[in-house]
C-alpha cells in the first residue's frame, strides 16, 4: 500500500507539474525535483519491445500494403482462389515489408546510438556536499552543475556564477545555430557573489517561464534568501543545452529545463512532410489503375456469369443442381468477380513503392558523393563541404523547378564584408583610391577593409581641419556602438574582435584602421577606445539590440564629459524617420552619397547620435528597468520604450560596405534563366543596392525593361501597379508591331513597403502575379523574413501547379525555405539554421546549377521511367489473362503457375530497372550544364503525365496481346513430337516467359548507358527465370508445369513462337524509339565526333559568342544552342582534308544556326562565303593538324559518352533528306 501511495502521489505531482507548465515555474537552488521531465533524451522512434507492433502499424498505414494483405485473405478462399487456397501474394509482400522494416531499423539504431552517447556523457553535479560525476540523463531540475572550459552544457541552465572578472562567460552556440562567434553571458550580480555552499543551502529562489521553443527569449526573476529584492533575468543570463563554454574557466548553472523540455529539443520539430509532384501524380495513377481493375473485373464477372447461365441452362446433360453456384447468377457473379480480382492483383505493382524508395536513397548518396556538388575550402582542402540530402523523396522535384526564390546576402554574396566608403558631414571618402601599398603598410593592419582615400587621413592629422571633429565623432560612434567581444591572440598578443555579424566586424576594423581602436570592456562595463595614444573611457549603460523588426542597433553610454549619449546605426529608411531637423544641405549631400554607394552595389548604414539629459534618462531608465523585469510581454514593453528614446537623432554620417559575390554566381543565374526558370531575388537591401547587385550577378541585363512597384499606402500601391500594367501593355504592343516573335524582357522590382498593403488585399495580389507572369525576373527589396515567406506562399497559391524552390543561408530564410516545395540551405557564415531546415544542403550557390540541371533532371527522367515501367511490365503480365479469358469464356482460369507468377515483380524484372534508375545518363554532367533547354522536360512534365502514362499502358496492352495470342496459336493448337497436344499451362508459361523476356529487353530501348553490369542483370534475370522453370519442371510433380520445360525446348513451335514474339515486339519498339527521336528532337543538335588518329595534343576551333570572348568549341559542345541570343560562330577555314561537310547558314533576326550535311568536299583553305561581312573569319580560327580527323555523325540518343566531343548544330527543314542519308551512312 505504501508503494501504491508513493506511485499515486508521484502521478499527482506530475499532473500538477503539467498544469504548472502552462503558467510559470518556481524552484530553489540545490533542491532537485521529480515534478518535471528527466534529462534523458530519445530521438528514436522505437524500442526493442515496440519496434514490431509500431513498425507493422506504420507499414500497413500504406494503402498499397493493406490492399495486398486483403488480396492474401481472398487467395485463401477456395471458391475464388487461383492459387489452390495458398496466399502466395504474402511472399512478395513479406519481402517488400521486410526491406522497408530493415531500413527503418537501421535508421533507428543510429538514433539509439546517438541518444545513448549523449545520455551517458559524464557531467559534474553538486550532490551530498560535493561535485560528483554522473550521467547526463540523471540530472534533475533544481540541481547545480559545474561546467568547465571546453565542455558542453547538458541542460538549459541559469548562469548563477562565473569565474569571469565581472561574472561574464563566453559561449559558442555552433550546435544550436551553426555560428562560431562567441556570445557573452552574465551571471547576475546578486548571485555571482555567493559561494557553492550558499547555493547548497537553497538560498536562491528562481521563478521563470514555462518551457518554450524561443531560443533568444527568456524571462524570469531571482531572489536571495533574506533579501526582499527581486532581480530580473533574461536570455543574457541563460545558457542553453548544446552550447560550449569558451574563454572562461568555470561556470555554475542552476538546471532549469531538462530533456525534451530544453529549447534545443523543443526546436527539433519534424518538418512537415513534402511530396514531389511526381509522387502525387503517381498516387493518382495508382487510384486510376485500381478503378480500371475494378471495372474490368466487374465486366468480366458479368460476362462470365451470363455465359455460364446460358451454357448450363442449355447443357442439361451436365446434371447441374439448381442449388449449385453455377446456376445462381448473383452468386456466380460474386465468385467470378473475386476470382478476377485475384487474377488482376498485379495491376498495382507490389514492388513499386519500395523500389522507388530504395532508388531515391541511392540517388541521394550519389548526389552527396558527386565532386561537382562539393565545395573545397582552400584553407582545409581535405574536408570539403559535401551536399547533404535530407529529403531524398524530393530528388525528382529538383528536375521540375519553375520558380527559384533566393536570398542575397550569404547566398549570392560571400558574406565577407569589405569597408569601402564613408560619408561624414556630407563629404564622401573612399571613392578616390590614392593610397599606395606602402602607405597602407604604415597604417594599422586590419581585415575587412578596402579603403584607400588619402584625404580622410590628412584631415585626421590636422585638428584644425573643418571636418576633423565630425570625423572623430563618427569614428567614436563606430568604436562604441556594437556588441563585439575582444580576445587576445595567444601567439601574436594582438586584440582580435569576435562579432555577431561580418558587417559589425568591418565597421569596427575600419575605426581601428582610421586610428580609433576599441580595446575592450572591463568588469565595470567601461568601454576603452584608444585614439592617438590616449585612452577614452565610456560607461556602457544600455545596449538596444538589433533585430529584423527594428532594423537598427543602439547603445547608451556616458562619456568622459559626463554626457549621456545614444549612438545608433541602421537602415537609412529607419533612421531617417527618427531624425531631428538638420542642415538640409548636409542631408541632401549625404543622401546623394548614399544613392551613389547603392548604385555601386554597396550595403549602406546611416549613423546618428543623441545627447540625452540626465533627468530624461533617469525617467526613461526607471520605466525601462520595470519593463525588463516584467514577466509578461517583456519584449513588447522594452521595444516600446526603445522607440521612445531613439528619437530626435542627429545625423553623423553613413557607411558603405561591399559584399563580394560568390564564385560563378552570375554564370549560374544566367544558365538557370536560360532554362526558363523564373528567378526571384528577395533581399533586405535598399532598391538601388539590390539593382546593382542584380546586374553584377546577371539577374538583370541591359536589354531588360525595369518596372518598379512601390508605395506605402494601399492607394499608392494601386496607382503604382496600374502604371506598371499600362507600361507592360505598351511594351507588348510595340513587340507585336516590331518583332512578332520576340518579346522584350521585363524585370520587376518590388519594395517591402508595397508588399504590406498587397498582402492584405487579394485583388492587389492577383494583379502583382499578373504582372510577374510577364516578367523574366523579380527583385524584391527591403523585405523582412516574414515577407519572404509570404511571397513564396503568394506564388504557390496563385499557381498551385508549379514547383517552387527557395534557397538561403540564414535563420531569416528558414520560413521561406520551409514554405517552398524544395528548400535548399547553404552552410554559410550566418550559421546552419537554413541548412538544418532544408531538404538539401549545399556549400555555395553555384552548386545549384549541377543540382538542378544534372541531378534533378536525370532523377526526374529516370524515376518517371521507373514508375511507368513498373505499370507497363505489370500490364505485360496481367493482360494476357484477359485475352485468354476470351478463349475460356472468362471462366477465371489462371494462365500462370501461381509461384512463378509471384516472383515476376520481385525477381525477374526488378534489378535491371533499379540499376537503370541509379546509373543511367542521357547526357554527361558537363553536356547538360551546356544544354540548359534540356531541363525543360521536367518543367513541362513532358515525361510523366496522363498522355505518357496511357501510352505506356497501351504499349503493355498490345504487347500482352502479342504474347498471349502468339503463344496460344503457336502452341496450344499444335501437337508435340509424341503426338500429344500442348495444354494451356504450356502456352500460358510460354506467354509468361515472353513477358519476362520482353519486360527486360524493353529497358534496352530507353536506356542511354549500357555497362557490363546492366547487361548481365538484364540477361541474368531472363536466365534466372529459365532456371526457375527448370526447377519447377523437375522438382514439383504436383505442378501443372511438370516436365513442360523439356517438352517445350524440343518443340519447333515453341522456338518459333518465342522468335515471333521477340522479333515482332522489339522491332516495333525500336521503330517507335527511332520515330520518337525524330519527332521529339526535330531541332536538336548532332554531335560530330572528331577523332584525331595520332595527334596527342589537338587545338580546338575557337568560337566567340555573345556571352564570352573565346571558348574552345570542343570544350563547349552545346553551350550556346539554347541561349536566347546566339551569334553565329566565326568559322572560316577547316584545314581538314577529304571531309564531306557542307555549311549552310540560316540567319533569322538574332538567331543563327549552322547546318552540316555530308555532301560536298571542302578544299584545305577554302573560305565559306557569308552574306553578312561581320562574320568574316580570321586565320586565328584555323585548326592546325597534320592528320585529318574522322568525322562521324551521331544521333542524340548516343551522346551519353563524355569521350565524344565536337560541335553542336541545329537542323532545318531542308536538312531532312540529308539527315536520312547520314542515318544510312
């Protein structure tokens, strides 16, 4: 009874604790409580006891598995069974489920190992008067931990003591957000003076908020026994699980949240499951197939019941009782319907889902191991950043992207800031670059600064200069207004800065470069700034942090003159609204400088200050302290008071920082645009800066018409949209008049202010989308993280059938990434939050080109072929039984041996298509990058739609008819050598064998890569079937296939039937393939294989294009064929003897094509005449070679081998006849 009482008390306390979670918690130091969750974590889905029941439930949550389970029950009903009452479907079903369960088991074992490692990690806990080591999982809320330098925090703790001079502790949050810069935490003064014995005596009471997932928000109060004062604490006093202690010897922490209630675990929420467009369509097709199956079964059952009724009524000699099922029409119909359901079981491919899942898994591995998706760090080349695939079920979705939404900073740019220019008192410094390298060496050596204007330093040298005081005040602001942590390098003994953002680092280094050096902050919150050998002291009073809503950062300090000064820096549009009346001339000059900086693509900030009177500060500070101590709506109250103090600002100047583009960003965007993908860049930069970066990264071009939608009120936005619509109408009208087949490219620029009223008005949203449909690119400026998500959602809602992709690198991009169909995260300098929330993680933006154009396109092509093939081969298997029903009156007699029948999907036709879906390549990766138009097949869904699906089914339908009727007519009506007739089991097995052979050979017709392994699997599957037939023929005397193999191979009719089936079907398949090539690729290119017989070093023809100066054609095979404006290559002379080549030129507007046919010999130095003299050819384009190459025309189907290099040519209508001749040759 005592144990029961303890158990009930514990349950009651836990229930009370759950209610407490809704409100607040209150604990005392060194008083552990079991009311709350323990510190053990479990990320696994199963335990040893729950794996089987839970996983089986998960397996049968899939409709296909339930379907086949039901079919197995039906097979056990003797009346309708076609397998002698044996549930033969359960063997392949068991294999499919076992593979899926095995994969789930392996994945969960990895989670268990990770959990055990973390739960058993030793930590120091204060128990029984001393610190002892114990497993992390045993920690309880209320206990005191000791964490030493370099160790990780095992739970969320309140920092109550630190060995830092003023209770400060520096932590690294890399495990939380990927950021490596150190962050400062502080132990409250009231507790930092206590000893461990004080904490042991439960002298500290801590009241704080219930567990929540907000990483950067925390509210609470502490009180010391005997002291009535309550001190507020916030996230600056709170350290989260997973952080590591750095630059601090030791910290005591009061355990506040444990286990799954810690903030890092509360943020480990599974992302909403995403399904690819192909998968959604596939599920629809499975439903369609099921309805077709039901209809056919219903029709055949009706026909069978009618025929049975007619036959048995007229055949009285059979003496069938009236009670017999054959005489009961309804009962007979139900029996036949059940029988036909079993016969057509494999209409739905049993192995499709597990095969597709397995193939996608291996495709993901190939994406990760591809060297072209890796980014090699020059500083650490042995550890490249590999692409990570978090959602392999979206592999083919990468091949269907139609809209790309990209962040700018850290995604298109490198997030490495260089300080370039500054505007002080209306004067711009930095645009003149007259400092030499020797001059730079005389100045402080810093990073992140590219400033070479001598005039600034001249004025700093002369205190009497007109701008001296303004420059000094501006530099002071840069040296003081920040949250940078200093540390001394142990080797160089130099001060290094640890900043939360690269912008802040560049600003502080520029101040040091100009002579105003921030040297650190002491335990009394005294900031030290060194200038011309003298140390200035500033008492730090408050730091008003930057966030994406405020878009500014401020500090309040007391200077040496006892003045209280607020320094602030932020976006110009934000600071401008809070400025007092200033000299209009200075303001105009500063605004002109900002405009000019923005046009150069520089990131700008406006800097200002305000001197606050002591009385005003005291009143404000009293209110601010109350707001900081509030337990409810603390952040809202604090921001409201911050808004009050940040008014009537005096402008100090402006900064301009350059954020360099990443490697190959321009080329990548240019290629993506040429595929037809619409690229939207979403940035927080001002319009002018964003436009300039747009030009730099080739998002914007000179031939585009730029239109801007701007405004703050709804009416202003309406007017702006109407003006843009009128302008578009004018542009399109001019296009029709001047060039009917050419459309002027349009770029749309949206501002964040205009989006605010837009998102509240559906009509405005539809108008914006209508405008964007006419635009090639969209540039959204001054947008917040929330607006990024809203833009993606807006496009998805307006165009539900398109595929969107979002790519970003920071925490502000997470919402956008999760909103899109495909989310790409870049592991950047802003942390790994975006990468962790994404479906695919990459190192740089340029990887997107290979990811989409090669891996995405090929995964789409192969996976859709795999899906269609699975339905096709099952039609090939099942439909012969329908044709055979015509012969037997739809009696429901099975044509196949039930055991071989069930092995068809699992053993005879499974491996070749898997190898195809993993390894096949239509073109090499290098070729596809140069052929961006080839990506369009996924955008148009041209390989997987209703038409293609029905064509695959139709193929299976007529080929099944050939297998059935040729086998029946060729064998069942023919006698064997001993005079006996073949029976239906022999002809049925011959049809089954034909299905196996055709099903495997079919893969040869749509494969582009053939290896020894793929050919072995194709023909090995056929041989494996034959070996099974031999075994059944020899071993199973009860089987209807007893001795059939040996009888068949002796029969000429068997061999003739098989030859007819294979020859007829495969010749038609190859003819269709040839016809499809001619129809689908009428304007594609021919590769000309140029093989030098004995020239080891060959020099390629050089072809200048509109986008590049000179590119070797041999290395640029088809690079410019799909670009919008393609110039004719300047080729004058081919110094190649005895080559039958005839060049004809077609020039239409700006598009040119070169047509080659094998008809006329060209002499060694014969010039090709051109109508346009600007394309005359110079001798520099000759090919120097003593040995003539052999030129061989190759069709598109065989351009898969990377060893074939040559030139790309399009064909014209006049070339049709010549092309036929080339095929014959």
